[in-house]
C-alpha cells in the first residue's frame, strides 16, 4: 500500500519536482502551496507523513506543527528549509517534527528519510487505531454525518438523490465527502453510483445515536 504524503511547499517548481519524484517512489502525494490548506486536508483524511516547508505565505511550517499533531498524532512530520539554523531546527523538533532537512536535499535521500520516519512512527499505531482515526475524521463533518443518517433510513441511494436530501448543490464538493466515507470503510459505492452503508457504517450509525 502506498504511503500517503501531505506536502506543503510554496516554491512551485520545487513542489512539482517533489510530487513527480515522490510519486515515482511510490508515495501518494497531496500537495498544497500553503500550510492552512494542507491542515484542512489533514482534518479530512488520514496521512502517513507530512513534508512542510518552514517559510510560506501565511502560517509557517513550524507554526503548523501543533495543528498537525492535534489532528493526526501518529503522522510522521518532516520540516524543510533553505534557511537552516540550529535554533530553527531545535524549535521544530521541540514542537513535534520528526526530522529537519536543509535545502537543497537529495531526492533519493528524501525518500529514504520519509520511509524511515514512517517506520519509526508505525509501531505507535495499530491498524485498528488507524481505522478508528479515519472513522473519527469522517464523522467530524456534518455533511458526512447527514449522509450516514440518510443511508441508514433509505438503505440505498443514488448520488443525485443523496445530494438533494442532504441539501448540497455543489456536486464536486459532495463527491469529495462521499469519497472520504468510502475511504474510511463506512459507505460503499455500487454500480450506477448507488451508495449504501457497510456493516461498519451501520455499527457507527448505531453508536452515533447513543
């Protein structure tokens, strides 16, 4: 299974190179040009690793650390910068970074570092805990909770019918939320874009009522 990497880097050429190189190395990369959007993504889905630049527009990579740790405590986090000082490195490590890299870095060495950080983090999280993290993340959004409720009532629903009953006009946005529910194992997608709850989804719905 590919490792899911959250990348925040505002240098566009470098970000494109990183995405291409790390994808070839087997990573599934979600890339952003600022920390705020990347943190939003971390609130919506599970990531194994994060690679954040220190200096970006808005929030810095170091300022983002506490948010990432709160959202996904077991994520491996690597901070990168072209302006490295001992003080910055120490600050990053104190605030929760697993590794600190100075630019320019060797892409092959970066891949090795990412995999090492993940391996060091992996014993801290069992498969069941990761699954629970995904479920918790899926249920954090009211739109996704509404989908689960309607699917429990109606058993099976087409995409457009679900959009209508949940009250979402933006189909792209709604499709994103459905994908998160499918990825977390709560909802399954059948032929003709017909959605229904999995057995796990039904269990979670029951627990939501308690």
